């Protein structure tokens, strides 16, 4: 089973995936046109109130972008967004069942 399908399984039935998902993304390298980012640590949050009291709602407003994936990508139902919260920019990785707040990362491109 591909990892992208595994991390999109329901946490109510597979509660161990909360911890596994964080470990899967620790050490991941995100690459875009202008650079690369090595993820050191993430905080996982569930999408439903029954799984996580700090869940993120699926609706997006002008003040809050949702990290819920809108369509499947080359890597499955995963998306990355940046949000401006608490006077700082935060990087989030979203799946259909969770979102991950990137709490520690480092640039690993030629400009770092």
C-alpha cells in the first residue's frame, strides 16, 4: 500500500497513524521552483472533533486557509499551504484526515 493511502486512513479506526504520520514526514524534503525545505518535526492534528479537540474545520475564509486537499496530486490527497496566524507565517501539510503543522525545518537549497 502506498504511504499516501496509509496516511489518509481514518484515525478513529487506526489511532496509531497519528504518530506514524508525524514520523513519516520527519526528514521529508519539500521542493518547489525556488528551493527546498527539510522538515525536522511536525505536530499532527485530526480533522474531526471525535479524534482531536484541536481539529481544523474544512471551510476556508479570508482570514483562514484550509489545509484540506481540494484534489489529488501526483502524491495523492496531500497539499501544503502557508497561513498567517498569530503574527507569523506557518507551514501546514494537509491530508484528508489530518493536517500537520511544521514546527521545525531548515532550508537546504543553494541560497540557505
